């Protein structure tokens, strides 16, 4: 299966956007939490747990199944893995952030 130039451009744009967003969010986190290093530590923990959770076997299987189904339907499954990753990251980030905020206000 040959990958078209348009698909390559879309994939490069997607990866570049994710890198840019990650850098931007970490800069904002450093600025926002410069007086509370424990919050920055929790942010790093949430980020790393989100990444770890995103590559669990059940997620990889779901991504693979969805990708194969879309390919059989003649669609281009460029962003399937990305959106699974973003959702998993957000689940862990919200959980860790809520714990951190609750701890901070006690």
C-alpha cells in the first residue's frame, strides 16, 4: 500500500501540532506553578501516567481494530491513535489534577 503525499503531509502536520501543543502546555505549567513545585511535579506525573495508560494492550487492540475497520471501509485512519492517546491522557490528567487541587485546598 502506497502512502500518498497528502497523507504524509497530514501526518507531519498532526505530529508537529502535538509537539507544539505539548511544549506550549509545559511552558504554561512552569509559569503557572513556579511558586508551587509540587503542582508541577503532579503535572509531570499526570502526563507520564497518561502516556503509560495510552499504550496499554487494550488501547493498542482498540486502535488496531478501529484502524483495520476504517481501512476496509476505504477511509484513511490517520488520527485514530492520536485521539485515543489524547483521551487517555486527559483521563489521567483530570484525575491527578483533581487530587492535587483537593490536597492543595486542605
